[in-house]
C-alpha cells in the first residue's frame, strides 16, 4: 500500500507540472522540451484511465494483471510510468 501511495503522489505532482506547462504553452512561454515532458505525462494519464475502466469490471484482480502481462508479451507498456518498475530504476540512475 505504501508503494501505491508513493506512486499516486508522484502522478499527482507530475500532473500538476503538466498542467502548468500547458498553461505556459497557451501563453507562449513553454519550450519544446517542456512540452514533450507534458505530453508524456498526458499519455501516462490516459494509460491510467484505460486501466481504470477494467478496475470496475468483475474479476478485476484477475483481468488487470492479465492485461499487464499480455501488454508486456506484445511489447506495449500499459502501466503509467510511476507504476512501472523499469522506469523507476532508470529514473533513479539519472
């Protein structure tokens, strides 16, 4: 549960930064690199929403891990970056 709390807090902070970047972009103050980071966060939000749909379905404890495993098998990352172990290890190296 602690790992989930940390991941959700990270997503919250990244989403606030994303909205700030989009706000500055609307005024013409954001750079291309900042916009790229904001777009990556938007993709993370959409990934989370996609999994959220399956969370309300029956047998969610079975279907969500199955979807994640199937996504890994075909080479598609279905988890947001804050929930992905491979992205956490690469971020900690930076």
